[in-house]
C-alpha cells in the first residue's frame, strides 16, 4: 500500500466526508499538511472536517482558514466516512482529538517518520519525503488536481519548517523542485519567514540566553545538552513549544555527534529532544525510551525528575556512542 492506495481511498464513492487530523503540539508540518489536505479533498469534491487537539499557535494565525484549526470537546465520535491522519506516528499522538476518531471507519495514515506504527487501513509511510506536506504535494500531482495559492502556502510552510529552512538532511532535490513550483503561485518567502521566525519578543531571547547558560558537554563522547525548566518558562513567559529549536544550538558545535534538550513539561514529566550529526540514528535512542521520529531528529517523553531523566538518558547516549 502507498500513494496509489491513498488515491483510491479518496476517489472511493463511499468516502464522501473525511476527518482530517494531525498530532498534538501543532507545528508547521502538522498545520500545513492538514490544511493542504483539506484543500485537496475539497477540490476532489469531498467534504472535510478538521479535528485538532489544540488551538492554532499564534505564529500561524496569519494563515487563510486558520480558524478551522481549533480545539474542541469530543464527547462522541464525529460523523464522517474516512479519516486522513497526517504526520502522526501513532493514534495516541492525536491527543484529545483521538476521541473524535471512529476506529470502525477507514483510516488513511500518511506520514514520513520511520517510527510510524502502521496503524491505518491504508498506510503511506515514506521517510524519503521531507515532511507530510510534501506528501500532500505528491497527492496533488498524482491526482492531477491543480494547486491553488492557499494550498501552495500551506505546503511551503510544512516544508520550510520541517527542513529547518532547508538545512536538514531531509531536504532533497525533489523537495527543491516542489518548492520551485509552489513559489510560482505567488507566495512570498520573505513574508512567510518573518512571520514565523522574526516575531519573537524579549522574553524569548532572555529564555534562550538562560538555556544556553545551561549548556554542558562530554566532548570525548561527542555529546552536548541543554535544560529547559519550568522556572525558566514561567520567568520569561514562554511556552515549551517556544523552545523546540533550542536543541539545534548544541548540535551546531564542532565535534558534537548527538545533541539533547531536556525540557520539564510538568511535574515529574520530561520531554527529551535528540538531534544528531554524521548520520547517527537517534530514532533508535528515542525508541528505547518509547519515543521516535527521524534518524537525525527524534524525541520521547519520560516520567521522572529532570535530574533522574538526565542521568539515565546521558548514560544510554554515551553507551550508544562509545560502545
């Protein structure tokens, strides 16, 4: 199963209404792929309903139809014929939106993570894609549906954010070809970049300074890490989502093979973000702790205090590097 099976499911006359959803902790690819898929389905003559685990993040509220992405209560299953789940490795990643999914209905599982659990009725899992937004782009191509300006904007944002502004190893020649075509629809890269990356406040910069002050390394093993505590978040009026790129600072250091960010997500819960260089597979490392993602970028959530989680993760990481 794959792209062709997804196309067949979309064209199936029994599937007139699609629920479209992605993972909690919304970011560019989740938002972009959901909204772009909704555009594709509507162009194919289908009805859609978006299921979101949370409200649209502030930095993406400039998008057309941003109001469609909003948290809601799901006291019972939503009425639809098939579900299209994007950028989601497993059903639990849907967060509160999972309650709106009817497991007796067909599920189209469209994702680019190697850690995907293949939970769908139809599974199109392609780690060769830069993001799920690029997969939606391929769907437009395969189905011969013209991309409108809104869809081009949504897909561009998915690709821009998930490739780290085209810096990461998931950026391919095909990715750039897709972006070239998207730009022909009149979207403005400068405006998009400023809206997403240059609207920060002084609290964010002070938070970054505090996080960088926590930097520690094991140069011999090739490891570097930073901490994000609840105290920092409260002091600088930031959310944990504001810190998602902080792990890239230790990753950029010379000689570092694995970078880690330890984030206190609440009482007794720590989110751990892994990034790697030199082709090292941190998906396996995250998988050991019940997480996953990509070979070069993965994460997990571990119960315990920050100090305890740091110790067990750093010990495991060092063993993976030194044998």
